[in-house]
């Protein structure tokens, strides 16, 4: 079975699990969020299971109310560096913000990660919604959505110049002549733009993958355009097959319009597998978790996301009719719309909506037996909604262990998932080409004239 | 023998060695600078030898001329995270710039490193001299020396607020009540200053050491004042015993004047041990390395440091008389003065000066037999010039291996260096107290009123 017909799996690590209340289960360690050993264990389970990659989300601010759930997170680039030293094959994807970093620093950290890990680094590019983060960086509130994406576009341009500032063959290491590198194969970035001026070459040579795998996760209009231009993998929240298919077709079409091969943009919807040996057992596991959510905390968070006063959200009523539209929202636009549409489509009360969001924050929850979960995965994969999945276990590590022990063997039996790694780098796992060296390109031009 | 009477050793890792031309030796891999395995090997040798810590220098710009010597470096915080996962006891000190980072991001990376490593993180605080770095961050040239230090002071204030934003006992993890942390034990930074506005609490809890060990390495007036205020360890280049003694007394005096215990500022001069079984053998090793320096490259770098045209430096003449004074220099002030004074004191020609700098960049070279090197270390340690040493082998790993195999046993026999670790954290290795929790302090006040 060829690489093209196989699906890709990413493990989204999120402390004790993606369910809001997972930390309250007996198995969970409330300190897991800052514990290297816990993350090493998850990465090793995923690597033993031959996942393509692990992934860490991020924002440079407290993650919600510290009373309610773990609100601390290890900074992802340093955590992934530690995981690079603790694993040998699995890809390592860290989220980092283009709004609250400088290109020279961030391009360098990712290039360093790619060297450290032998070509296993990926960057999930985010523009970071929210006023809390903005206020940690000298601003009064978040910049406009559009402005954040304009800065992100220029940030990527600068990063690409920095990653390519050393030709692949710049280092010669000629000890006899005393020449370490060829100076004319090291070129300054020389970037002068609206947001950034960056003069120098990067102080890290071109990395094993050329540059890290580029991942994107925003699904607004700006987000999809950005993904079509830059992303090699897209994480997305798609609650139904139909929406998943529409999104998949839309992003691939946009990539083609920009002259890219649609196979070089992998679409990975998030799934929250809740697995039981019987369907009833799976439902019971889901219900047990939902009972652990403290509704008054959850309502406060929902209200903040919907830009309304918490008192306007009655637990046993549906959402108010007069909510703002996506255009009025400067935060996580696509997440906002997804939540409102989910509530309206299924006529959910606020309490029911909280249960759905606590489980997967709008991602599709696949609750059922291993065969049912495998069937749904196969169906999405074979019907134009996914090149693979961003696996978000409700509880970690037990939900991951159940997925690996019970669902993966079925997918393998059906020839849908690898039995071993065939490549060394993260791009090789995803079947993506290594980006070419701009120097090779530049020297090819005069030769053909 | 008590902790107080023993000396401290830090390994300064600098790719294939601190000698300019070390990469040209047969044993050296020209790609070692970006190779995790090479750094793991060095860290493990140092840990097996019970060094207090390893240390990485840094600047966010190319490190000199790529033709001449390795000019790339893995970003230190990510490299140390990988080394944290590869070692268990040794301290890990990374350099990072206060001029080209944001406090929220950097305070978070170091807090993350301290959690990851179980309390082994240290931060060498630098203000970053040089126009090349400035031009990678939107500036035309480096800010004034004084301005850089003012920014550094405020950067540290903000960082301290962020590191202390969670009380040590903030996390309760009460699963039954659904309370993860006590909200009144998590306090926003609320910093509004000249350089920074940082509103929020850090999204990393207080770390095993409270905050990373603070290290400083500038020896200008501003640098010494900064060290006296903040530093718990000071790296310094002191070419003679007398200068070392004067510096040691000066920094300790300044710390006392600020109300600090002088024992809580450890002074660690750099030493470049060049070891031979006979003195002649050591001298031959030193001479062999110096022959590998390409003088025309080295002269260019020296000229840039001294702010003169390269042609004004004749190889076989002494330095010109009309060099600028330290006050005119906005870069590495103390390094500038050290080099000029070294040349004048010893009447060195430009060629001789290049040899001396190529070997240790102004740090004291201890060339001789193991006993001679151990004698010098003991002499400095027992005569008020050092609490320990920043060991900078001319060639890595062989110079480190020689030091460990030949000099350390002598120091141990004399009771001057530990035979095993007695503590777990980096501060414990250096015999420094864990900084108190400001919450404990705050709540102690009402109790005593």
C-alpha cells in the first residue's frame, strides 16, 4: 500500500487530556502540565505507535482561570527540545506566535530544533487572539485580526529568508586551508518591510529539513488564505463530515490557485476519540467526564468567547438571538462561528453546549467502540474530509493508550496506517518534499540563460 | 571538608574549543557546533566529573566571519532543554539577551527550563554588544551601553515579578472540589515601566529553584553594579592574579553595600587550561594551536574590536598609541580595556596579541603540567581571586578530558573539589539559598503586625 493511501496521525498533547475536567479523574496528576516525565511518556507511546508527530498548542498568557483547570504550560520550543532528546523518529510540532515574537529569535529556535532533532521540527504558526496576551507585551489589547495576519505573512517571508541564508553546501570545513564556510554561500536576509527590518544571515546553518514543517490552524478567511500560501499541514475543528469536506476542498482549491500541489497541504481535523468496548461503555465514560465540569466556571469562559455577559446565558435556555457576528469578533473568528453554529444547528441549551465544548472545544468527538471509531476515521479519510487526524484524547495517557491498543490495529488491518516509519524526517512522515535551496535555484538560472 | 571551602567549576561549552583554530585539529568535527550528540557528550563528561554546571554563550547574530571559524550556534535555551533530558544532576546555564527579548517570553522559557530540569536552570544575563545583533531587530545600531543596562535592570524587575506571580503553594489540585489552584495565590505582574508593560501572571508556576540562578558576565562599571544587584554567579576574564583579586573584592564590596551576603555572589574567572605531562609538552600544544590561526582573519576581528582600520595594525609592531578610551566604546567595554591593557602591559606585538586572544580571548591561559595547573587554581582560590572557575578548554572534548583525568584528581586529593554531588539543584551545587516566595513574605507581614 502506497504512502498516498495511508492516513497521518498527530497526537495533540494537552496535559491530562482535552476534556476540561480530565485533571479531576483519579488517574490524573494535577502537576502533569509542567512535568517532563509525563510528556516523555506520551511522546514515547505515540512514537512506539508510529504516529507522524506530536503537537503542543500555546499562548503567551495564563490559560484560563487557574482555579478551574491547569492554566500553566511549559514553553513549547523548550519542551520539544527536551522531547527531541528523548525520542528518535517522531515529529515534534510547537506552536509559536508571530504577533509576540521577533523573527530572528523564532526562526533561529526552530532551525535549532530541526538540527537538534535530526529534521523532526514543525512550527504551528499562530497570530494569537486575545487581550490577555497583548497586555503581556506592552499593548492595551489585541491588534486587529487583519493586522495580525499581515504581520504573520511578513514574519514568514523574513523567516524563509533567514532559513535560506546559508546554502545547503555553504559549510566546507577545509581544515588545511583554514576555510570553515564559503562566504559567498552565506547571504544576509536584508529584509526591510512594514513590520520588520532584519539585516543579517541566521547564525544557524540550513537545517536537515531546509526549514521546519509549517503548520497552521486558523480557519477564518484570513486563516485559510494564509494556510493555502504557507501551510504544509492544517489542524482544523470540523464538527460534521459535510463541513469537513467543504473545508478540505476549499483549502486545497486555494492552494492550487496559488500554484501549489494540493497533495502538499495535509488537512488534519481534530478528533476526540472516546472509546469503550461497547457503545454504552463509551457513552458512560463521556457522561462521567461531563459530570465533572463545574458549569459556573464553564459559563464564564463561554460568555467571554461569545462577548456577552455571563448572566445572559441561562443554563437551560438556548443562546441569545442577538449575538455578535464573526465580522465583529477580532479574536478566534472561526472558533466563534463554529460554537454558535453548533449550538443553533443542534438546538443545544447552554448546559448541553458546555458539555460538548468541555469534551473537545468544538472538535468532533468520536464516541463508540473501536470499530465504530475506526469506521468514522476511514469514512472521513476516504470521502474527502481528511488526509489524517489530529488526535485529541479526552484523557491522557489512558485515552491515547486505548486508541493505540484498540483502534490502530483495526486501521492497520485495513491498510490505512503504517506499521513502521519509512522516513527519518517529519516531512518524510507526511510524504512532503524537502524545500529546495534558493542558492541552487539562483545558480540554476544563469546556467540556463 | 565543608561546602564553603570547596571550589566551584563550570564548563563553558564553545563548539570544538575556545581556541580560535581548534576546529582545524584532526580530532575536531567542523559540524560539531550544531550537533546535539557532541553537546550531550560534553555535558555527560562534565556531569560524571561532578562539575557544578555547563554554560553556553550567545548573541543573536552571526558569530564572526563564517569563512574563518564556526559562526553558527544552536539557540542556548533549546539546546539546554535537550541537555536537561540527557543529564540528571549538572546545572545548565544559558545566555540570553535583555536587549533583544521580551520579558514574558524569556522569563517563561527559563521557568520552563527550571521545571524541565528539576531545578537546574541558570540564566547568564547579557545586554548584547554590537551593531550586527541590533540590525537583526529593526535597529540601525546598538543602543547606548548605559541604555542597554537600564533596560536590563527593568527586564530583571519584570522577570522577578513574573517568576513570583504564583505562590509556591498556589496549586492545590483539589479534585473533589474541582479547584486546581487558589486564585488569590496567583497575582498579575502589573508592571508599567519605561521599557516594558506586562500585565499578566506568568503561565508557568513558580519553579523548583523559585527562579533560575542569575549569572552575569560584564565587567564594566555598569556591569559590576548590575552584578552586585542581581548576580548569584559572575563569569569574568581576569588575566592576572592581582586583577582577579581586585575584581573579586570590588564585586563583593558592591554586593555588601546593597545589603547582600557576599557569599551569595560567586566569582568565577575564566581559565583556559592547556595541559601537558611536561611543561614543554603543554607549551608545544599551545604553539601548535597558535600556528593554525590565520593572522589576516584574526587581525580583522581585532581591528573591529579596537575600532581602528585593519591596515593600522602591523603584525610585528605594537598597538598604535592613539586608540579610543573605554568611555568612547559602546560595545563590550570591559573586554576592550582588557585587551588593550594586556597588549601594553606585556609589550605584545599584534601577532603575539592575536595568539593570546586566539587562545582564550583574554581569559587567563593556565599552561603547564597537571600539578602546575592545580597549583594555580588553588592559589587563585585561596588568595581571594575566585570562588571557582569557568573552565574554557582550548580544545573540546580532549582538553576537558585531560582536565578531568589529570587535574581534578589532584584538586580532590587536596580536598578542594567535591567527589559527588550533595545537592539536587543548581543553586544547591553553588551553595546558594533558594529565593523566598514573596507571598510568604507578604502574608508574614500582617501576622507580625
